[in-house]
């Protein structure tokens, strides 16, 4: 745990080797990475954390003050504690937060992996309104249902990402945690919509980047991540066969293999440049 004046930040590390900082998505904590880490026995020093409002990481956002910079700051604190430079890996909203860290350039990064990021603002910027509105309709319907007292309103968001019936198929404890952390997730969406992404901004990413998404993911998510890969200089794009949004739980081995390969290639390129 990292203790700061604005609250605690989850921090846990295990293993030896190059340092990989793993940032989970919404409704989750650093424990979500265990299936992936199980495929890296003693290959990497794995550092996990949780986003604001999840796990042991204290919330520091409020509605109207949910700038994604708040997420960047906690990830940067984790990287400093880890003693960077590091390979940064983020899934879902954690992937969007990892992108924000790469754009800020306040901590040393060796590579970045962005998986299934809700990067809807690049869709709006590019005029991809059909896909952008898919995000908007889902999040507005979900938020309105929660305000009307629907305690399981978050199921709409989960099923948007994973397909109809995904939420119902989750274990009860996982559903309960998603319901419990709904207020934090609504702030996540506010953060994402407030994070303006443009081709010009993405062109400033100066670290080897892997962007990946599931072949069975929602078309809006697929398109948003495809555009990230297009506009980030020299980004490597990968589509994971048979996987949808929750790939780190459903397809941990191919995910682990893709990330390990990216880290290896990034390390080789850095060594050649020295």
C-alpha cells in the first residue's frame, strides 16, 4: 500500500525480472491480473494496483472533478514506488488511464500495452458517430437506471462489453462487487468522456505501444482501439481470437503471450538503440 495525503493506493509486487505494472479496469482490483501472471512464473517482476474507488485505492474524484489526470497520478505514484522505468499494461478503463500516463510523460516507460480501452472520444473526433453513440446510449441508459434506484443497473454496461447474459453468468461475489462499486464506475465514464483524444495528441505517444482487442468485442470498442493503433506512431495492433472485453479472465494465456512478446521486442529495440 502507498499512503498519500489524499488517500491510499494499492501496491503489490511479486516475481523477479523486468518490471511490469499492471492496471486493471473498472469494478476490479489488482487481483484481476492473477490469471495472466500465472503464465509468467518468475519471468517478470509484476506490480499490481487498483484504480480510484476500487480495492484499497481511495477515491479522490467527485462528479464535476473526474479528470483522468487523477488516475494518471496514482499510476505514476505506483511506477515511482516500483522504481521505473517499467512496462505499463492496462485493461479497459485501466488501458485508457495507461494511455493518459504515456501522454503526460512524467514517469519513465519502456513500453505500453492498451487492451480494450473505452477510447470513445477518438471516435467523436473522427466523426465515427454511430460507434460513439453506441457508447453514449449505453452509458446514459445505465446511469439513468442507477439514478432511478436500479441497484443492478451496471449489468447494462457489463453486457455491452461482454454480450447479453455476461453479468448474469458472473459469480455472485463478482456481481456484488460490481454493484457495490457502481458510483466509482460512473465516475470512470465521466473521466473517459472528458478525456479528449485527437490524432495530433495520439501522435505524441513516444513509447513502443501494443493495442489489442478481442475479435468478439463490441464493434464500437473494436473501432475505438483500432483507431488508437492507427494514430499512435508505430503501434502494434493485435486482435485476440475468440475473446471479448474480459479477455484477461477468459483468455489469460494468449494475453500473457502477446504482452510478453511485446515487452521482449521493446527491450530488443531499446538495446539496439543504445
